[in-house]
């Protein structure tokens, strides 16, 4: 990354400017020869080169890809109104994935690791998905050399009965180890849709009843991570607006001290609105967030018909500095 500086713009803000780094060579101290000082500088440089990088930044993102599948049109597993992507769509979305350039991506609505590999080069990314036979998979694409250990799914998030025609997605639980040894426990989720703003306690809708049953399961996971003293993140498509006090954000706050990266911001995706894709950080990871690093990668097209070719969600990201 030496010598490279980036300035990032999004529709509702200007990213922080980059500061140039300058190397300064100190003069020899009293009683020291210039040659000795030079040798010490060489040794110090070698030690720094051998030590793990400190202060390295990593971009973490969540991206719902809207029925991203390799299945043929009219496949029995797909709803009748879903049209699989054509070759040009794959090329365009791969381009956006390259532009996103995230180190960790929680993805939703992707039909397995093979499909995800069309966006995230398997030579550069480790790709894992939930251990569940559903078309709308939840997964992680993690750039090497970050190590990934996949834990057991949070399968309880599928609160539908065993014989249901359609099942809700598991949560993907993984432990990431960054160069230098810092670890981050991650839970990537795609919660029940259809209850973006309803007051859960008073809503008569079946979707909201299912959504309400998922909330305590998330809270239990958060409490367990906080009790361990772990650095952890909860991210994905929550299908929930959290601009005002509501049940999900209240449950998260009660379970563990958390930062919601999207808090206080509007989503510029497809003309703007409230975020339903969120990134939460807990434990020591709250101190990892690079201030002002929230970004939304919007699409060049403003034609809403292109949502079917691209996605109805834009990638949401932030930068972390693991300590």
C-alpha cells in the first residue's frame, strides 16, 4: 500500500483525506559515529519488517445480492418471478466486487460458494456458506491471508417448523484471525423479511411473529461473546429499520455494549432511504472502527429496472483497525 492514497466519495459525504508519510533520518547522537547510527537504523528497520503490521486497516462489508444463482431460468427451486443473471450481469457485478475491494464480505441471497466465486476470486478469497440446503445462502468471502474458522451455524434462526415449505436462513458463525494475531468472531445473518417497521408486540402479521422469535436468539449469541471477552461483529441483512427505538436494537443494546456503524446515517442506494443492512461491533472491536469510514458503494445505473440485473441492495462497508 506504500505510496498509494485514496479519497472516497459517497452520495451523502466526503471521506477523510489521506496524509502523506515522510521518512526522517535522525542525526547521530553525542558520542556516536554516523556509521553506528546507520547500522542501528538498518537493524531497527529489519526488526520492524519482521514484526506483524500494526495499525493495518481492513474493510468489512455486507452485501445482499438478490437471488444471485447459477440455476437456469424456471428452475423449480426459484420463485416464478426470479430471472437468473445473464453473462453481462456477472461481469458487471464482478466489477463492483472488485471496486468494493473488501477484505471481509458477508453476503446474502447467493446460491452457494460456486456462485459467490463468480464475484470473489477463489484464488484470493476463502468462501464459506451456511450448512443448510437453501437457495438463499448466507456466507463470507474473506481475503487471504486472513484465516477463517467456520463454527457451527446459528441454526436456531430458522424458526419455521421442520415440515415448512420454506425455511429461514441460518446464521453463519466464523472466527477470523488477522495477520498479527487479532481475532474477530463474526455472525452473518439474513433475518426474516416483511417486518421492516412494525411494532412487533402489536403486529398481527405472521412475518413479524417469526422475526420476533429470532431476536432473543441473536441476543443470546451476543451475550455469550461478551461473556468471553471476545471481539465480535454482527452484520448482514436485518430487514429492519433501526432509525428510531425499536425491539431489535433495544435487544442488541441490552445483550452487550455495541456500536451500530450505520446509526445516524441514510442509505443512498437506489435513491435513498433507511438502512436495513447493518454492521454491529462489540467487545474490543468497538475500538477497531476507523471513525467516518462507513461507505455505501452505489451503482452507476439509476434505472430501477436494473435492480434485477444488479441487486436491490448496495454493499455497505466500514474499515477496522484490529488491535
